[in-house]
C-alpha cells in the first residue's frame, strides 16, 4: 500500500457528500484528488496533502498535525501536509478539505487545451 486507503475512502465520501466532481490521479508517489482539473487534496503514505490559499497557511499550521509540505528539499507555497492526528476526527478532515476546495475555486487549471 503506497498510501492510506482508509483515508482515500474518507476523502471520496466527503467529496461525494458535497456533490463535488473529481477524479483521482497518481502523483508525488501517492494519490491526488483533482477538482476542476486542479490538484486539490491528496495522500502521500499516511499523510494528507492539501493545496490551500497561501494566506491561510499560517492559521492551518496552528492545527495539530499540520506542517508545511516539503518536496525535493524545498517548501511548497500553499501546500500543507497533515499527519493522522490532524485528520482523524471528521471535523478536522472537513476543515482541511474545505480550505482546499475554497482555494481550488480561485486557481486556474494548468491543463493544456488542444
């Protein structure tokens, strides 16, 4: 198992319950949930990844289990990683998913049109 499948099920249930259309894509050695062709949330091993507005990062980092996402030795702007203690409770999972969905609606898709 390259990523937490139980967390995958919880994210799928949360997105479906909100009527969010998404698809899953293998990225970063884990699984990413794409909303409107944009990276929104994901799972890397046992941690949840959330792409959130850079202005909300400082507040999110105050939540237990939340840290900056560091990829290839560099912190990624607008990305946080959440350890299991930070998403175990449904309201905590919902909090991070909502932050990611809010930011997703503001970003542009990097998908190239043909």
